[in-house]
C-alpha cells in the first residue's frame, strides 16, 4: 500500500463563452494508507473536481497526483475505485452482474467474475438480492451494490462522491454507520466527499475543509477520537466543538457569500 | 392487473366482436345489403375453410410468410449496422437521424413501381420493398438509442476502464436496448403490412395476389375470406415478434 500525494494541483476549465475558470488551485495533500479522509466545503469549491483528479478521471491543469511512485493520469480501478452519488448502476443488468462489471471490464472470466461478485455482495449483506434488478432495490441498497462494485476490484483507495447525498436522513445515518464499519474493518483507504457536517466528523481521521472560488484547501482538521466510533461519539464535547467550528467554516461562510442574502 | 379487471377488459373486447358479427348477420339478412357488397358471414366462413383445404393457399401462405421473414431479417440487420455506424460520430449521427426520420415518414409506396422495374414481379420485389419499409424505423431507433446513452453510464465505463468494445457492447447496447427493441417492433409491423401491400399492387403469387385476383373476378366471398386470412396471418406474426422483442427492463 502506498501514499496518495497531491502536489500543487490546479484545474482550469474553459467555459462555452471562452472564459477561463479555475475550479481548484494550490491543492497539496497527502493521504496515508488506511486513512479515512472526508472532504467538505460549499457548493462549487471543486470537491468533486479534486476527487475526479485523485482517481484519474480528470487531468489536472497543473501539479500532479501520485500513488506511490506512479503518476495517476488515467483511471485504474485496481488502484482507485469510485462510488458515485447517483449509484450509476446499469438498470438492464442484475445486481450480481452490476457488482461484477469492473471485473468483467478488467477481463476476468465469467466464472471468476460471478464468484467474486457474489463474495462482495455477501460482504455488503445483499446476497439475497443477487439476481434482482437495481430498480427493485431501495436507494440505500443500490448504494451498497455500488460500493460492492467498487470493492470487487480490491482498490488501494476508495473514492466516494457524496455517496449518501440522495438518501433520506435515517437511511443515510444507518447506512453510513454500517459502511464506515465495513470499510474500517477492511482497513480500506477512503476519501469521501460529503455535504453533511456530522458525516464529515463522524468518520474522519482527517477532515479537509475547502473554500470556494477558487476552490482551495482552507483547513485540515485531525479528528483524534479513537476508532471505531459509535453514535455516542456524536454526544461528546469534542464532536460538538468540531461541529461548531465546521459550521462557521463551511455554512456561515457560504451564507455570507450567498447571493440570496441581502443587506 | 387484477383478475376481475382483466375479465372486464376481455368481456368488452368479446362484446365488440359480437356486435360486429351481429351487425354483419343483421345487415345481410334483414338489412337487405347486396351480397355483392357484403356476402353472408356463413358463406365467407365456409370459403375460409374451403380455401384452407387447398394446397394452393398453403403454398401462397408459405410465399407470403417467407417474404415477410426474409424482408424483416434484411431490415433488422441493415438497420442495426447502419444505426451503429451512424451513431459512432456526432456529425454522421446528426445527419443520419434526420435522413432516417424522413425515410420513415416518406410514403415509400410511391416508389413501388420502381421496385417492380428493378427486381421484377417475383418475390424479390416484395422482399426488397418490405425490407426498405422496415429499415427506416429500425435504423432510426438504433441511432437515436445509441446516441442518447446517459453520461453517467459512460462515466462508470471510464472509471472502471471498460475497453472500447465493452463500452459499445455492454454499456451502449445495454442502455439503448429498449429503444432498439421498440424499433424492431415497429419494423415488424411495417414489414408485414408493406409485403401485403406489395403483393396487392403487383405479384404472381402470395396471399395478396390471391386477394387481388378475387377482386378482379368480383368474387366478394373469396375477397372477404382472404382478407380475414391475411389479417389473421399478420396478427399472428406480429404477436409472436412482439412477444419475442419485448423489453423486460423498461
């Protein structure tokens, strides 16, 4: 296992009208093997852009992303695997086929793919639903399928882009707790984007706080509370203090900038 | 659907059918409609049975079915290949979509005399004409389906490093499946109809030809009987293909 090192990363876009637009800049970050890092920040701070760069889905305009010795310049699901917000399962494929999709693309034989996919389905507790189709599953279950699909390639790093964004509060909390335990137990390196202050604190070894226009890292906060954590952590003084701090950093700043707030 | 609801739907369908039959019987007996215009239903049914007892009619059914099947196979394979190739590039896709939708709307029957000119009065002209009619909706739907695959599915392909072949065969074909199947179903309907029309307009054999002959002989009974057989035949073929091509997942 190796470190993920981001150096002086910046991403610029050219808009349709030809204007240059900086999505994020001056990003320097090192993620250790087995670490759980959450990224939080206001809309438009380039969180997703950064995550896409970490997995090679997007080429930075400047700087570099390195995993160990090698530069990440194209997606490699064995190294870094994605879980997307909208699950993005293939509705025309069964659950087990969806889980095996990455393995199939990697050229695995039919038998291997099926066996490994079933194993990963068991890991996320969905063995019973192997032969169903995604639309027969709830949103929370679909996200677990999507997680199993990413884990099937045994990636060094798991990149999760607001994986619970589309779920209701209760499902979100229950699934989040379960997933974080699963990933902890596996010693998985995880980078997770979230909008939720609670999620950002609850799981993180470190929280990366980003600010907008242009997107840059405002602060990196270490969460010292021992792992694994349970819901009682949320009632501690430490948690509350972090929450207030994050609120000021993220939400309050956004309110001040927000175009809808008039003087 | 609930059983009682289903029973009601079928009950009403049978009722409609019964009303037509009763109106027919009433019209030819009490109503005094000339049997030159509308023969008695009993005569027509007897003619149907008699026709089905002859070797000639089975040979004709064979010809018509053969024409339909070959025309559909040509339309389907040409439509799939053309749609696939046109959807490869943005430019060809945009140009192709418009041309194919024109071809779909154009009354191709206007060109039928030319089909006779090119391929003669035999089964070749029926097959070609049927295939051309079926080609357009199939190729159009394939192009449209393959060009409108949701970006998020393609993103999964990139993130999990799908090969170009996998991207085409697993992701794009999978996502476009419902569109492609509905194109094929439209194709079946158009092929069966246009083969019959082609036989009516100029042919030497087939069911449509028999109908056309009966019409020139002013044999109203046979004309009605053959029409019923043609309706039954196209309906059976369309239902079979409709079942086979139904999409299970949206």
